[in-house]
C-alpha cells in the first residue's frame, strides 16, 4: 500500500471527527475538527493526553488495573500536582481587633473614619471601642458568644463590631429594615442576648434581650482603657446569614484567622497604607464590609462612609470620593457600573484619586474595566471571587487588558494560604478547558453553619486522597492553560442579584406557605452580566375563594415582605393555570412565560397641565430607554413593570442630567409614574408655565458652556482684556513674586480639613467685620455708601465643627461681637448648591456665610442705586474676609449660585432683605502637596435670584440665644 499524504472528513454538524483505521498492523488515529470552534491549543492538548493513554494501555499491563486518580498521575502528572501541592504554612496568628489596636499605637492621630457628620482619629475611635468592650465584659460576654448589630449604615456599626470583638465575642450583622419575622428567627436561632443598635432604629419588645444604643456612647460611664484579648485565632469572629434552600436563612461562621489571612493578603498585594482612603459602600451584613472595616483599619487608612440615606445615590458617592480623595473602591460590579454611567457624561467629575477598584460578588461585564479607566485613569481593576463560607475572597484576577475573544473575565488564581480547585465527580482535578465543580480549601474556610450540622457536613467535605477539608461552592468552572480558572455559572438554582446570594427555593417555600398557593416556582431572568429580575410563578388552590388577580399579587408580595429581605422580593408575580412540563414530567423553567408590560398597574386618571405633560413625556422617554422599551405610558407604574433599585438609580441619574434636578428615592418609590415625577420637577424648578416658556428656558440653559475643555478655552481667551489700543505707556517693572504672595493670601479654597476650628480662631477671623469707633463715629474695615453699612452677616455653623459653638444659623452682631442664634438647623439642604462644583465644597466646609442686605436701611437715601451699592459693599466684605482668613488657618470659597428660596424661612427674614452673596469656609488643609488654588468659576450676575428678597428684623429686643466670641 502507498503512503497516506492527506485525509479529510466532512461529516455535517460534527465539531470533532475521530477517524480510526488499521494499516499494516499499525493503528492509525486522526482527529479532524473545526478549528474556529476551539480555543487555541485545546485540541492539541487533548490529543496528546489521549495518545499518551493509548500508548500506556498498549505497553503497560498493570495500568488496566489503575483507578482514575492513578491514571491521571501517570498520564498528566501536571494536573494531579495541582491537588498534591503542599499548602503554605505562614498563617497569621492574630485577631481582627488586634490589627486595629496595632495602628492605634502606631498612628493615634490618623483619621480612622470620615462621614458627613463625624470624624474619628484612631485614638478617638479606640476610646469608644473600649467603652463598648468594657460594657460587654460587664455583661459577661464570652468567646464565641454572639452579639447582634442591628443598625443603619454609619460610624456606629464600626464601633459596635470592634467593641464586640474587643470584649471577646463574635458579631452578627442584621439589617435594621429587615422583616421582623426574619429578624426574630435569626436572633432566636443565634441565641442572641445582647443587641447593639442606634436610638433611631427604636428596637422594642426584645424578649428580655438587652439593647445598647451606640450613638449614646459619649454619655456612658465606662473606662476607655483597652482590654486584654481572650480569644484564639481559631475562635469565631462573625456570623453572616445567607439565603437557605430549606426556606430559612443559614448562618455562616467565620473565625479570626481566616478573615485576617484574606485582609493581610489584599493589603500586602496592593500596598494598602495609611495614605489610603477606602469607600465603604457595602452593607454590614454583606461580607465585603469585613474588608471595608478591618482591612482599612489594619493599614492605618481611612474609612469613608456615605450617608445611610445616600447609599444608592451616585451623585453623593462622587461628591464624597472627590471631596475626601478616596483611593480604593470595593463593591459588586453593578454599583461600579452605576458610578461609571453617572460620571462618564460629566468629565469634570473624573475620579483622579481612585487607584484601586475591587470588584466581586457577580459577573463583571466585559466593557466595565474600560469604562472604569475612562472615569478613573489611575485605577487598577481587580476581579475577585470566593464565597461567604471562605472569608470574603479566595481567588483574584488583575484585569489589565480585556481580550476581545473572551466571553467572560477570568476568575483568576487562588490567594495566599487558600486553594481553589476545579474537580470532577471523582474529586480529581479537571484538565484545562474541561468543566467541573469549584471547591475551596485553605485557612479561610468557614467553621460551618451555625447549629446546622447536617448542612455543614454536606457542604464541607474531606478529600479522600489529600485529606484536605474543602468547601463545595456549587459553582462550575474550568482551568485555562495559563492556570487561571474561568467561572461558568451555578450548578443549582442559586442566583446572585446585586451581589446578594439567593436560594430560589427559599422564596418558593415561603410562597407555598401562603394558603391560596398550590405550587410556586421562582426564576431569575436577565443576562449574566446585567441586572437580573426575580419572577414568581404560582398556581392556585381553587378550593379557596380567590380574590382578584391584582389583589392576590399584592397580598403575595406583602406576605413575602414579612419574611424575606427586600432583595429577595420578586419583581413580578405571574399566575398560571398550569406549569409547562418537559419530557421527564418536570417543570420546564425555560418555557415559563416572560413578564409583559400589560401586567403593570397605572395611576388613576388625573387632570394635567400642558407643561406637566411636556415634562412627563420627556421623563417617559428616559425611562423607556432604561427599560429597553419603545414606549411607556405617562401613568404607568414603573415598580409594577419590574423596576429594580438599580433601575431607580439610573432613572435618578438620567433626570439629573436632563433637568439638573435629582428626585430622592422616597419620591421615586412613592410615585413611580412619569406624570407624578413631572409634577415634582415642575414644582421644584418653578416650571409651571406654558410649554413654549419651558422650551425657551431649556434652550437658554443649554447656551451656557458646560463642556470643561470649551470652558477652559473660553477662559483662556481672556475676552475681558482689550487688545485694540496701540498707544501705551510702560510702567515700572512688576514684582511678580510679591503679587503671587498677595494672591495666595486671598485665593479661593474649595476643599477643607475635617479638623475642628477653635473658638479663638473663628472669633479673631470674624472680628474683621466688627464695628470700631473713630471720632465718635461707627467705622468698619470695608467701605460703605454713606456709612450706612446695610449689609448684615448670617453664619450657618455645622454641628461639632467649631469648638464650643453648637450647630445652627446665627446673626453676627458687629457692635457686640457676638453670635445671636436664629435657627437650630444642623445641616442645610445640600441641593441648594450647584451639583457638580459647589455641592462638594459645601460638604467639606465647616460654616457658610451669607451677606444679606436690609434694603430699608439704605433705600431712603439712595433709591434705585441702593441695590448696586449693597452689592459693592458685599464685595468689599468678601475681599476683606478672604484676605484675613489665612492668618487664622481658615479658607473661604465664594459661591456664585444658590437656591436660597429653599432655606430662606430658616433665617427669619422680612421682605426688606435681599441675599447678595455667600461663601463657604473651613479649616485649611495642612497637606503641602494639595493644590489649594482654584479657578473662581462663579458668576456674580447670577447671584441674585428673583425670589431672594426676603425677611429680618434686627433689634436689641430680639429674643435670641447669644454666644460671646
């Protein structure tokens, strides 16, 4: 026979054709395959392993008696070595709270926590933590005893968890808004006797449990000295309850050494240090918060906490990130996606300080890393994964370039002292490209599930060969040739929504507990890298008298709200006569119907104006784009259409862009209709006018240059300087350095320190506006028309920002040099300030100054010129204050536009008053590398809005609280 030169097969619909023939006593094997369908190198690796096995079967008799594990060791020893690799042994032998205590000793004056209302140094935080620890020790809290933390997000949570650990106990986080029935189940199962909370949560009837409110800690009569630790690294640190397939949540128990190992690995890999600031966005009951708190404090870094009521507001996130120069972001991918969507259209908001973005808990969209780089050019993007049962994270992948051929971003490789395996049914490592079950091993493994021994035994196994303890995650994956693991999805009906792990069976069992429900199935619909929605399908027991479909759906949702957290409540309920079945007689989940638009409810018919309809139509267009629908009626209920919390954030973002007004979430959830939100916007923006006026106002608004580059070009042209005059006289040479020095004494400051201003500093600064007597006449350090001095000074002081002065609005009395309290308001409504520039300045400031003219004190002498003279006087006053402020380590920033009408009632003004100008002030930062000089972008011609003429009698008889300064 001749030599074979070429062979081809063309079997239709076949990816891989295996051709076997015998020629001359030799077995010939050929694989013909469609090259484009397989990753590069995969077929070659498979063919090599296959032929290697055949050679050994032909030449080694004993190999026929080998089991699968022995075959793998002989044929592909590199695969078996994955499982046989010796684990690392440099396990940390410390406790979570001890990582914090080490930093207290090293950096007591570093800032540990920052939020809108409070700032704590490490020393101040330690003192409060120790108070809690002493109180709990008095209550005889022991190692492995669980103390619950039931709070809204805030600084109190951090003090609580640290105090519990310092006392020797373990903490259990529970959301303050969780359904009462679910909270009671968790508290009872965890045998909780003590709860740490906040007075605003108002826990009552706690079945003899003790409740301590952390926000009242400053009044506690407890020692502030540190206590000696009583736990071991193997003792319980915290329990987090996750969704359970039995219909009840299950508590995952994590010890100190596992959590400490993960934290130290992350801090070491990414060089987290005392100069970093971490944005703590995650809920305390979500284990990303463990790193937010303990990872930050282990490095001597700063935890930056958003306000509880702004936790879903990207505009607030951006302001806080830029204000505090946050360096590390840690969240589920969908929250980062919302951040990029908000910042991308506004280049001025670019997050220059962000250097590290940690993303975990769900699929990472392939385009997200690129979007992150666009808004945060310096950010390194890291994908992480794992399970709550394995101490936050077990695997990571630095995302540098996204390969266009990828279908998903790789899961990565195991972290220090942890192992992540892809094993087949025999618990043998799978070759590259072969899918299997993902298992986790190593120091991070949970102690198991609280009081659920059988569940623990089912999920935590001992490997029969290595004797290593492993956790079966229920995830599918495969090895890639470079050793990274690719995540392929779930084996069961568990899903992730916004990073929250949900067992669909738990929702189904709770639905079946409702009397009218005969059968229930819950699906999560949506692409793997998009926001999913939960859909509940129910069939009814017709032996009962059934209510209307709409009423029944509402009853079912209310029933679930009493038992489940908000993220587990279905977005849709669909009632079926019967369920579709597959060939095996089981429910065919893929054949279940999709939710339809007509199922949504509508607002009762209302009479509307032309302007309201115009705005509503624009809102409806925006929402339709977000929902990916052609059209949404003006009165359609977005929630009944399945709007998620993420959808609501996107709606708020889009309305902010379109109308420069951002509805709060109470408004969006309370009235989720285009026509209702249109009415709110019209009322807030004063657009209740004919349609053509609204259109002209909008057109005028967009004539203003908003693009940052074009604004800089316009400013650089310096159109205010005349260039058309040729006859000139040269003057003496300018001393440029002297002018720069003078400018630096007056320049605007847009970012302030969180340090408290001393009463002496503030008193000396404001004294530049006080009255002096000269030649028996009242005089001031600034000029005034006719010596009338009609411009009055009002100061809003934030709580705990100026030593010895309570928060509130004050009138400054220039004769007596004291402050007279006008109002007790703590924080002003931040929406009075322009969103992109002035609002962040307000957030970091300690006080606001308002220069308000009393027109009755000048109009009788100057008539129509009175307003102009008052504006000049306000300018002199502002210049004087800005020139003097640096002497007292204070800074000021003039504010050009202000919605004063929203707060005017707080000032007790009369119709003779007119707001002229305002400034924000605070303590100067002492960072030498900070650029404190800014461009003054406000417009004086936009200061005076038509509705700013408002009321205030000043008389020695005013009954006001006075503060001598």
